[in-house]
């Protein structure tokens, strides 16, 4: 089974962190979740984003998520794949050069990368999506396009794979997104 790294941060989307973290473990994969400037045992705050008929999603407090590894102690070479959940965390994580370097290292090694929702902000900032079909929350479409990606405007419960990259618009896509990612992990 694969060893998977999850890069998250405060106000990551709750479902987009918790569900893949637990589902990938249930499939038998080893999953380590990290956050820059935090250590194993530290907690991050999550947010629950919901689609309630407003012009954009609403946000509610989520759970406290306990990290099981330290960002400072991990490197791409220790892992087989990367998961980037959405929420507000990618917005500021993309400003961290060490995070960008980590994402670039996974891409350079052609390892599977799964990003959902606002996770595309990290993909765009790392400049690894040029010429790739990439889905994301629609508000991130301009960033995908500006980074040279081909924004995939798909249903909220669908996902798309392009090479080693699996992306989806939001947490309703978990079944499709995790299935496609798991297929890459089992190749």
C-alpha cells in the first residue's frame, strides 16, 4: 500500500481533510497529515463549507484535527503520493516557499497528487498545471487558467484525472475523487 502525505493548515475544509485521511487509511494506505510550523500532536482548526443556495458556500466551525507528523520532518522522497485538501488553508499555504517546494517535488517525481476545491491554488502557485485538465471550486477557475491549466468545469460530485493529477470541485466529489486517486496509488 502507499504512503500518502496530506498538507493542511488552519481552516482547511473539514470534510476534505477528514474524509480522505480516514478513507485512505481504511483502504490500507499509511497517511500522514502535516502543517507548516506545527508538529505531530498539534491541532489545526477546520471549517465546514456548505452549499445552501447562496451566491457562494457558507462557512461554519469544524472539528479540531490532530496532526500525526511534523512538516519539518518530512520530505517528498518518503512518500508515494500527495493530497491537498481545500478550504481557506491553500490561500495562505501557497505563500510558504517550503510548501511550494514540496508540491513541486511531488510533481517532478510524477507521483500521484490529489487536490480538491481550493487545493488548486497550491497547484497553480507551484506552476505544475500548465496544459493539464484541472477541476477546482469555480472561484479558483481564474487561477487555474492563469497558471496555464485547462479548467475542467465538471459536476460538483465528479472528479477528473490527467496523468498523475486527480482534481475535483468540492467534497461532494469524494467518491469519484478518492476512487480515481486510489486507482493511481494501486498502479
